[in-house]
């Protein structure tokens, strides 16, 4: 399933008009965790600035204004680092992709539009002998989930969330780093495009046909456990998000976790578009545990808060509040490291 | 979304080796509800028998042994009326499909394998000027769900289940007939292949990419409400089925129902493959209502039992038991008609 993956060494990341921690999630995560792979960021509205100034990390990675300018930094690949809602190729990006291909760059894209299949872009890439990694191209297995998780070897941890973009990928990634630091053979299981670009494997489960989602997650988790003792699976969406809840539950049941980490951004109170208020953390903990209960026993053992938009004092207050509300280990793993969460996992690993 | 649909008038239904109420679900449902469209059934192991003998309904619709024999009944289309697990085209059926096309039949297929895209079958069909309706071909909308359900006009009823193949399609179809009989403008919303073949429209939600499932259900439900006052949506799978629960929840949140009907086969106690015991009915009622609660208020108002494998006395005992356990209206809508369920819906419609 990783045949198409491109292990790019020097990436130019498109974040046009939207470079920011939440507005260009993929771009920001690659800059945060693998800055050595990033040649430059492309955002004409922030041209001439540095990643460190705009994102708060990424140091002196330059922000350039166009693909033409980016080529001067000698990248080997263009990563589309922003995701339009719905995930189709916006018309104005077509020109950018074409220019990158003409400039000899491979393309890494997490769009729902499969660029390889595009009648202009696919043939152009072949003509220029560059590769396209459509990260979201779905794998369709030959069967549905097989019930292999119950008797697997190894332990599984899953990050779950109050909403989408609440830090599930980041928490999973940080926890793997934390566990490895403690000498645990842990492996990150990517289920979305950002995690896939970071790890160089995985499947975009939100693109997999409904019937096969749980199977794909089962396969990914077992693959991780074939080379590690603990698989830390990146969750998606939320059980209370009307558009994505199906993907969330498929990952929950497909990965069959021993323990869960609940991810939440304290300043987020509501899913506006659907007029849905986010339940309190304790209710979310209960909801995720109950969703597993008829199948297997799993506990939420820690809470990962995403406090990037709070100052230190307020962030600490939110951690304290979440700790009181849930009685669990709580931290912001990006701000203070994953140690508290790794401690919380101690009982189940 | 209904462009590809074939409104076949005389269908030969393939049920090779598996003609039966549960083993050939699609075949059995078309025979039950639209026998006038069925030219014959194909099952070489039951050749020479009649539908009425094998299924208990369908009267003197003949069972023939091959496509060649079926052609003598002058069908216009071949419907693949059985679904292999995983849904791919079994090698031995390829010859059957080819023979049907060579005999001038359109093909209606609910397989995950898209026959139109098959390098042998697609071109052959074009050469013979017959049409292929790949019922499960997924629609990929241009965006995810939009939160249009909360303020829709009209009422929505959804059938949910303890397991897959527990009678959700049938209950929804029966309830629409029952409501119409009472003068209610009700419309059946097909979300799976059997319902689609019966109704001539719909989407196989289990084949839609995860992110778009809820949106597709939103679209289907709104389409039904554009021509009716009550949409009765066919649910899929079960919240406790590890392989399919994601599809189940996407349909639950995508259709945003005012009321639910819980479907269950009393003799089914367990999902063997996953070693999952089915929860008691009262726990299932609670689970479905809780899965809606953070988003919208919805109640299970009736239970539809599938008692086809019980005698009349035991069936009545199961109805009585379910009534006591849940305090709800309970019946087997196939055995005794949907009236009790329609009564149960009275409070919300």
C-alpha cells in the first residue's frame, strides 16, 4: 500500500493565502516535525517572511511567493499543504501544479481530486518524468474487516477527538516519540494525509469506501504491530461531528484499541455549521468508552489539549480544569511534551 | 444520481447455489415486493423448482439452471441477486455475466467490482449494445455534509439494526407502504443495492468514500422530502458491528431522523466472526438514542422483528418479549404488516 509514496528529501510546500498552524495543517506539521525536509513554503500573501515568524516554529525556512521562486531553493517535490473543504482541486491551484511539474517537481497531494487521473496533470507529469503521490487514493481491499484485532499481539492506543482538527495526529505522533524515548517499541499509524506525508506510509481512511474503512484500519494497525509492540493510531473526526462521525467510528472499531487519548482544543465550544455544541470532556470520555463497550473494553486514559491559541497561564488553567473534570492525565503534548500522557498510558501498556 | 439506473421490466435473477430468504437477500426482496418484474430465478442447485416452494413467496416464478435456460423466459436484464462477502466478482460468475450479455441482457450488479470498468465485460456490453447498472458505483459529491438537515421541511424515520441483514430495508419498505395506505405522503430512501433495485434510485452508501457518506445520505433524504412529507431511510449495518459501524453512524447522522425503528432477528445472538454478543434490545435502543443526543433528539419508537425462521407461536412470544423489554410497539412487518409500527410512529409524524 506504500508503493506510491514519495520519500521527498527537499519539499516546497504550497500554503497559498493560508499559512498558519490550523489553516495549513499539513504544511505546519511537516515544518514542525521534519523541518530538515522543507526547502521553502509558498504563500504570496506572506512572501519574504520566515516560518518561525508566521508559525512560531520552523526557524528560518523561507516563505516565497510562487513556484518560480521556490525552484530557486532546489526542491525535489511540491507538497500541497492546505486542504480546501471537500478536498477538490481549486481552479487557481491547477496553474501552480502545472508550473511545478514543468519545473521538474514531484507532486504530493492529499486532495480528494486524484491528480494522476486528471487529463491535463497526469500526462504532463509522465511527459516531465516526475511522480505524483495522490496520498488519498483509496485502497479497496478484497474483503471487509476480519475480526483479527481481538487476538492480536501487542497493544493499541488510539487518539480520539471532540472535533476535527483538534490535535489527534499531533498527539499520536508526540506519544510515539515519547514512548520511544522511554525505550518502548512504538509505531505511529497514519490514517490521514498529514500523518502519511510525515511517516511515508498509511491510508487516508476518509477516502476509503465505507464498507472497507475498518478493514483498512485493521490492516494498518497489524502492519505497525508487525514491527512494534505498541501501535499508536491517528484517529479522525469526532463521534459528534455530523459529517465525519462514520469515519471516526470505523477507526475506533477497526483499531480495537486498549486505550484512548482524548484530544480537544479548549477554545472550541461548538461545531458552528451544524449548530452542535461540543459535549463536556467527561461526557466525551463516556461516549467513546460506550461506543467500544459492546465489542471490547477500552478506556480513555489521558487528555491531550491543543492550547496553541492560549497564553501559558490560561493554558495551564485549562489543563487543571480538564484534570479536575476527567480525573485523567492531561497536558498539551506540543507545548510541554508527551510525558504526562505516556505516564497515563503506563497502566495499559 | 439516477442516470445509470435501469428500470428493468423482466428480470432474470442470479442466485446460483444460494437461493433463500437470507442467503440471496436482493433476489428474495425483488421476488417478494415486485414479483411481476421477475421472469425467472437462476440457481442450478434448485433447477425445476418454484420460487414459492423455495422462498415461501413468489408463487410460480420458475427456478432455472443457467443463463441459457433463462433466455427462454425472455428477460430484458440479468440482476445479480446474491452478494459475496467483500463484494468482488467471483471468477465463476464472470462466465455467467458474459453469457447474459451475449444473450442481449442488460446487467444490474450490486458488486463492489464495477462491471462497466472490467476490461472484458465493459467492452463486450458496448459491443452488444446492452447497458450495465453498477448499483454500487459511488457518487463523490463536491463537498461534505452541509448541516441542512436540522432545518429541513418534513419528517425523517430511519431503520436501525442489531446486526446487518436484520430487516432494515424490508422494514423501511413496509412502513412506507403502510404510511401510504394511511394517506401519508411517504417515500422510501434506498441506501443499499436491494432498495435501489426496488426503487430505481438511491446510493449504495457503503461504497461511498468515508468523508462523503453523510453528505450522500443528506442529499438522498432531502431528495425524498422534495416529493413527500415523510422520508423513511433504509439504515445499514449496526453500531455494534465492527466492520460496518462507520457506515451505520454516517447514515444515522446524515439522515438526522426524528424517529428510529429498531430491527432485529430474535434467533441471532452474536456476531460470530468478531466474537461480539448482541446487546439486549433495551441497550440497543439506548445506544442509538445516545449516538444522536449530542446532535439532535431522536427516539426509537418501534421494533421490527424478523421472525421468518420461527413458527407462529414462537414469533408471537418474541414479539411479546420485545414489547415487555422495550415498552415499544413491536411486530414483524412482513408477517403481520406494518400497522403496529405505523401506530408507533404516530407521535412523531
